[in-house]
């Protein structure tokens, strides 16, 4: 609300400042107070076509158009220096008031048109080698030193890159093996921010080209002022089996270590493991769009019911198609010593080999897909392969969402659910089981106050036995089903956390070097 008031006040001040500027430039001052007409006259005063003002109606493009018009207007009053341009961009109404009210300032000429004429003459003089014209042009107010050309070029390049990253496409590197088989550690992706609808920036003040950290310094943004969540119309709907980049839902309160980021919920649910690793670290709180980026496969969309039975995913009671390179941890028993030189070529990395059985080096635990299993069998016909039962390992109920072993005692990452994925407008009964599943949605993602009093549920201090969801939610899982921290560990992904759709791999580098065969390969298969 505060930012909206700031924008309204700024527009009113801009209109009033244009009243005085227009009168100095020979135009009727009242035109500066008329929405739309003021921008048409503004364009005309700088030497541009009146129709140029229509660019201000085009989202995103209007940012560039407005900046250009502001700089052109102050130049039309003879303010040609680099710092004059900077002031015109930072807060135009303030500079325009000065130009309109100062007795020493006057309108000189339509700067955009005159600069265009200057550039045409310069280009022609350079082409013909006319030194006389070149010397004459050196005295033009539109002439710039080499240093200024460099500075302006760098600023424009950074601004353009930040603009593209913020509104169109962002680069992303795969840091972990959670999508192994489909996406590899060291794959660099271009991610489209417009396919699922551009989420407009929520954090206003931030360092360009950085997501959330300045290396060695700290966070790269200010939490305030901020904008509410808005999303422009989508090019396509987010579908089941799409690979998606999103903000980590539990990333609002995190401890940052050189190795990885731990959420406050990691600490609560696994204190013995996480506690020593975050000792002495400060708790950092982050807004939605500055939470860490994750990439997973969307296996269930809003309105779906999902269940995992013996590691097979079911959606709405039907067996879901498995990703082509789905992976699990297998107990692999070799019949004798084996040559592992081909492992890397087959996509079996050192990270995939989880270890061997104590006292028996022929028994190994390896993350594999079906194709890799067949290749291992060709290497050792006597090979025995058994899928690991994860119930015997770390996926016990107190470690997986919703961290309620008394309510869901038999849940593991291989046997999970059923779970309903909330859809905007749908309603659920507030039973103990549903409270465990949806409490974070109600309190954190949708901003309500929830309390229990004498066994009864109160939402915003009103008794409630049902809840109607405000947003759509999604369920994300990695293709490496036994090596992925995903919705089975931290729950639902709200629609306002969706960042974009991976397009293609533009670079890939692994332990063996650059993987040229993966470059320009589709990232969403």
C-alpha cells in the first residue's frame, strides 16, 4: 500500500512539474495535467513522434521508453552532462520542477531530433574523412568523450542484462543430482520467466544480476519497500510432468553455510545432523522472490490427489508415467572385481556410488536408472540388483512432510499419501490430519492467523471447521527419487513461488570436462 501511494503521489508531482515545463517550452501548461496528452506533448517537445508515447502502454518496454523520454527532456533544456541524465532517471519530477521554476533555465531545442541530426553528420564525416566537419562537431553539446561513451555503454549493458534477467530469461546452474538422468550436475540452463506468466518483481531494491547473495558480504537486496504478488497472463499452463524452476517454499528462514542452505525447518526436524553444521550461523529471512531457486518435475497440479505405492506414483488413482531416466538407489552385488572405467561414460558419477557394504566390497549402493542397470549387467552377467527399501533409512515419518509420525506412521518417500493438492477455491475439512498437511499453507503462504483452543480451530480469531484455499498449489519431485529433497520433504509449492520453465541447456561441464553433446539440448523432457 505504501508503494502504491508513493506511485500515485509521484505521478501527481510529475504532472504538476510538466505544467511548468510545458509553459517554458511554449506549450499550454494545462496539457501537462491531462493524463495521456501530457506524454504526447512531452514526446513532441523532445523531437519524437507524438505516437512514441504509445510505448508507455506496453509493459516492460514502457520502462525503457520513460527513461529515454526523461533524459531527452532535460537535454532539451541544455542539460547534457552524464550526471544530469542520472538525476533525470532517479526522480524526474524533482528535476522537472527545477527546470520549470528556475529563472535561469530555458527550453533550447528538441534534443532527440538534434542528436539524431548530429549522429547522421558524424557518420557522414567519418565516412568521407571530412576533418573540418569533424572538428566542428567536436563542439556539439551532443559530443561525448571516450570515457563517457564507455561508462554509458557499461551502464546500458548492465541495465539491459538485468532487465532481461528480471523479466524474460534467467540462467540457472544445476547444483545437485536430484534430477539426474534428465538434468545433470553442471548443466547450465536458460529459464523462461514468461511461459507460466511473468511474476512481476516483488523486491524493489536489489543489486543487478545477483539473485540473493553478494559473495563474502551478505544479502544482495533490501526487504522494503516491496510489491505485492502479481503475475501477467501465461503463454501456457503449468502441466503435469513439466520441469519447473521455483523458489524453495521453506526458504523464508535459512542458515547459510559454504556447502548449502538449511531452512529453520531442517534444524527443527533433524537437529542432530543440522545443528553442528549451522552452529554460529545467523538466521536469514528472505522474501518470496529471493528464496533459493530449485528445479524439479511437477508431478501433480492443483486439484490432483497423489499417492506413492512401492515407489510408483499414482495421480487421481491412476498410475503416473515415470520419467524416462527415473532413478532409485539399488543394492548392486557384483560377482567379482569389476572395471569401473566405463561408469562415468554411462552417467554413473562418484556421487552416485553411495558406498559399499561393510566387509564386502562387492556389494555397493548405487543410484541408477534402468538403462544403466542393463549396461552394468552387460559388464557382469552374474550381477544382482535389488531396489533399496528406503523405509530402513532416513525417510522415516518424522523427517518427511508433514512431520507427523503419529498421524502418518507408515509414510516413507516410497510409500506416501494419499495427499490432495489444493486448488484455489476448493475447501477441506479441518481434521487433525488435514491441519498437519495444510497448516503452513493457511498460516504462511496465505497469511492467516491459526490457533487451537480447547481442541477447536480458530482462523483469524474466528472458529472454523473448514478452510477454502486462495491459491493453486503444486507437488514437485526429482527424477532421482531416492536422492531428491522435494515435496515429500517440504510439502506444497504455492503458485506465487513459480519462477519459470527451463528452455534448453546452453553449457554443461562435469568431472570429465565439457559435455558438448548436452549443449543446446532441451531441458524440459
